[in-house]
């Protein structure tokens, strides 16, 4: 009787490896499919060891902020509507054009445009922003038309200011610090050179007139220009501020924030607030007396866009003449600086003669 031949060790090893491979495919890796086949089904039971890792998806605002941000998560934010980007029939320039021109004419300001996020509240403003190849974000508010001019203290103006506040609260919650600037603010020098970089300063905000008193209750703020750091205290400030919207009939958002400042809320939150000198951060309410130090010029104390455009055009004309003079005659730059005077803001003074709200 013949006995079967003994199986060689090599053959046994090959068979063993094949069995292990089949067991691995069916038991341990049911999700692996044959890459050579277009479709594959498996009868192997699913493994409980498979886990799904979900990555957070960035929305449009996250992407816009990320693109405009400085390395330290700081951005410059301005909000515009159609009235600020479209040229009127009898106008030679738009408010947005003036705003952008100031970055071109200012000292050490051109590079800052890379960090400007223009928030547009209507489609026309968004289209114009994209045309100028800026960082743009379209802020949609259902059922509200923010396109036309919103005259100071009109109902539409107040609604738009509150919508802006809610948006900026969202930015703070996302961990971004920012300079907020109205587009009727001319940037003549880099403001970061004058702002405190001390991280204990939570809010640095402009005022209509500067009296040198550091106490919040003795200052009249202007929310057209400020620098705010994102932290729990500033988020609480904006959250409380916005929550008062429906109980502040007839008040713009700036008036409500002023009430919070004047009634001790800043102290409750232990917020560190600084008020910016008009010597550096000036406006039509109080001109800077030192053109060698002025950083921004704000068309505050003014009611209509047409008046702002007229008087800010004069501001940039004055600025260009000053720069040209000190460049041409550097030896007498001190005398040129001392004798410098801003043009009269006659358009804005006259804008108050017609006080009918739109």
C-alpha cells in the first residue's frame, strides 16, 4: 500500500499564508475592496472597529476671514452698501473709491489692503467689491433692502447698524480680532503704529472729541473706528450690547454702547478700554491740530453721503499738497507742518440744515 508523499515545507507555508490572507480580508478589513475591480460586494460581516473621522467644514465667512487675516488672526473690516460704491450722476468719485485711495496715499498703508475684508450688504456692493479684486463677503439679511443711502438716524440706518453689530459679534466668536472702520474714514498713516499692542487692552475706540479723561463715563465714543481683541470679555460685551436692540427704540447702536460704558458695565466685565486721541484719530467733529501725527480722518458730524464725499475729497487734496510740499522742501518741513490747515468742512456743516429723516 502506497502512502501519500509528504507535503514540502514551502508548500505548507504558501497554503498557510493564503488562509491568513483570506481571514484578514473577511474578518479584519471588510471595507477594503479590490482596486482592480470596478465594483465589489462582500459577504463578510462588517467590523465594529471601523471609525469615521469628521472634519469641520469652513463656511464662506471662515474662508473670507482666513484669506484676509494677518498671521495673528487680525483683520480690517469695513461694511458697504450700494450707496457707498455707486457713483452719482453729479459726483466724480464714490465713497469706496475715496476710502481705497487713502490707502494708496497714506504712509505705510498700501500693504494693509491685503488684510481688508469688505462686507457688502447688497449684490451691487458685492459685485463692485469683486471687480476691484478685494477680499469680499456678502452679508445677506432676509427681507431687508440695505441698498440705498441710509440717512443718519433714519429707521433703515438704525437697522443696518444693528445688523452690523451682530455680524461683528460673529467675527469675535470665531476668534478674530479686528479694526472696524467706516469707509468714510481716510487712512493717512498705519494705525497699528499708534494703537497699543499691549494684549491687556481689550478695546481701543475713537471719540468725537478728546478730553484726555480715561474714564468711560466721561467720553463720547464713535463706533466708526475701533480696534478690538477677541476674548471672552469682548464677546460678552457685544452679546449684551446686541441683546439690548429691541429695548432701545429710537437709539442707534452707538448710543446703546455709550449707555453701557457710562453705567459701569465695562467695570463689571473688567474690560480694559482706551479712548483714541483726536490728534491721531481725528474727524470733522474735532480736527487734528498736528498733520505730522494724524493717522485717520473721519467724516463724522456729517449727515449725507454727498457731503462726506465732497469734504473728504478736500481732505485728500490737502493731504497730497502737504506731502508734496514737505517732499519738495524738506529743509522747511517744520514750518510747512506748523502752517498747515485743513479745508473747511462746509459740505458737512450744511448737511444739517435739512433734518428730515428718510
